[in-house]
């Protein structure tokens, strides 16, 4: 069962990371022009808006979020490696921050039968949503890079090329954010000169924003529930009878039944 869960977590994570990479590279085209961003978008949507792409992406998102919440809920100790804590923390924040954007640019827009183009989305996000989107982009990228490193750090080729991969890991979000800022400023300039016609019906925008807020509340409540379960589980485990765990050679420690040997070792 554990191997199956790890396989599902890895497959869903790689699917989402690939989507994020292509999405961020599309952002980077804003360094050239809004037209360049819009020109590349149909090729990306041809995959993600197709039936197989939609099913794969939706399944990956649901599975990855569900496994992350399940992992948090099952924690018996928070004495974890720094990389694991970073991954859990960034994943939790992504789950909350992603929902408004997912609801606004994806689910709600698709429900209205339209496509949220880059000019229309930028007109909504710049400048009021710039900080939130920047934080979301950096959290998604950091979470994905930590996951890749945890998966491949034992491979010799990964360690050999680590300096090149680190440079790429820094350049991708830098280029994506630079493209987002450049294109956002251009949209703001066009709106100020009244020469900008949003290619999306403005009457639908309040509904789309409302769906995004609803999705964020649902994600926040699910995260709060997972944290509450983890807290209750830790309190119950602390009150249960203690069992001796002997390390040979090494010390003897006492632990309540429930945690794995790895969790007991980390806790002590």
C-alpha cells in the first residue's frame, strides 16, 4: 500500500510540475509581448483542455492534494527534516492560494463556455493581484523543485548536474515573473488609454471571482481539518502507554504505540 501511495504521489506531482513548467514558460513570453503570450496559449490549451489532458490534470490535482492532507493528518511528530517541513508548508500554502486562480481562470471560466485569455486575466490580476500571484508562483515552483530533489538526490547524474539544474531552477521563475510584470504593465497602459478591449464578457467576472473565493474557503477548511486531526492524534499518542525502543548500539527511548520507527527516531 505504501509503495502504491508513493507512486501515485510521484506521478501526480510530476504531472502538475510539467503543467506548471509550461505555464510559467508561457508567462515568460510576456518579455516579448502580450501577443506572444496569447499565441503560445492555444498550443498549451490543446493539451490541457483536451479530454485526456483534462482528466489527467484533474486527477493529478485531486490526488496530490488529498495525499498531502492525509499525510498532514497522520503526522505523529513535527520533528521532521527541513526539506520535508518545507515541502509540507509550501504544499499547504499552495492549496489555499491556488484555489482563487483555479476557480477564476479555470473552472468558472470553463463553466461559462469561454477561455480566459492572457489579456483578460492580466486585466484582472494587475496590479491588485500581483503579490498573490507572485507568491503562488514561487511556492508552486519551490514545492515542485523540493519534490524533484527528494526523488532524484541519490542519482549520480542528478548530483553531477546539480549546478546547472540549480541555475535553471532560478531562471524559470525569474523569467516567468518578469514576463508577468512586463505584460501586466502593458495591459495597464492600454486600459489607461482606453484602447484595451477585454476578450471576455465583463458580466461574467463577478461570478468567476465568487467561485474562486468559494474554492479558497473549501481548501482552507480542509487544511484546518487536517491540522486538527494531526494535533488530536499527537495529543492522544502522548497520553497512551509508553513502549521501550532500544537502539543497538545506542540509547533506549520510550514512545507511544502508533508512530513508525522512522518517526520515533526523528522525534528523539
